[in-house]
C-alpha cells in the first residue's frame, strides 16, 4: 500500500542494516589480521562487501517501491510544526545573541507560545526575513 507506513518493510530494512553491520565487522576483523598482504583474507572480505552492496541495494529499492513511493508531504501540517519549533530561535541568534535567543526559546516553551509570538512581544522587527525557513535550508 503506497504512501502508508509498512512495518514489515521497515523491519526488513533493519535486518538488511544488521547484516551489513555484521559484514562490516567481518571486513574489519579480516583486515586487522595482516593476512591481507598474503591474499588469505581477501576472499572473505570481498564476499562480505559484495553481499552488503547487494543487500543494501535491493533493500533500498524494495523500501522505496513499497514504502516511500506515493508519499506526499502535508505542507500545511509541516508549516504548523515548523512554526511551533523552538529551533527557530537559532535564526535569531546572529541578531540578538545566543543568550537572548536561548532565553527566548525557554520563554516560548514555558508559555506555550511560538518563537515568533515571543519575538514579536519583545519588539523584534523583520521576523518574516529572519524566520524564513526556506532561506535556512
């Protein structure tokens, strides 16, 4: 079902990642023996690496096709969450300083207000430009 969270697919991707981590440990252990110079450990290293490449490629493709394909951002909800985020105070730090920006964030959190609301109460100007998240990305 495209566009929906598929717990089976995320579990599959976790298993693929676990196997790749195990293969990385194999490559690391084989590389630390010093046997690579004699070509004794190279076959196990190559096998582990190639298996990881294949598993990660197939896993990413399956996850994209069965889980990611069809997902669309809810732009209105994203905008609400950004506006409520206390991280916006970091954009004010260059103008008002780190300590004041941190105090502003703390006040916004305590009063359950947005950074913009508290900044407006403080009389800060040019907030549309300062808090423009598109320019931050």
